[in-house]
C-alpha cells in the first residue's frame, strides 16, 4: 500500500513536470499530441515500455495527454508529478523529443 505524504496544497492550474509510463512504443510523430513531452523507450521482457516526461502547463494539459494515450490504446502503468530533485534523473541522452 502506498503511503500518503502530507504536503501543502498543490495548484491544479499551474505548470508542473510529469512522468508518465505506458506499455508499448510511441512513435515520435505523436509529439504534438503529447504536448512535446520527451520520450524514452526501454525494452521489457513482454513489451516495450515508453516513459514520457515533460513540463505541462496545467492538469488540463495532463488530462489531454492521458486522453491521447487512451485513444492510442496504450496501457498506462504510472503517472507521477515530479519533484525538482527527481527531474535530473531522467536521462536526456536516451530521450527523443516526442
């Protein structure tokens, strides 16, 4: 079970960096529909996994990205609002813009 950490309220209408992990491979031609998020594809035993990361203008933009992934019939594994210290962990050398 995941524990909930007490935090100050987060605004839903402000920019934030998100990491979204989906099962499957996303072609870079989908960049515009995914708000220009960076993508990193890794090979897994059963299927490729794509990690998207990028700054979105608000949670409405996040909902738009998630809706696009739904329309692409991709299973969402996780969605995470990134903390400042976590953003540098995403390796841009293994990333395509898209």
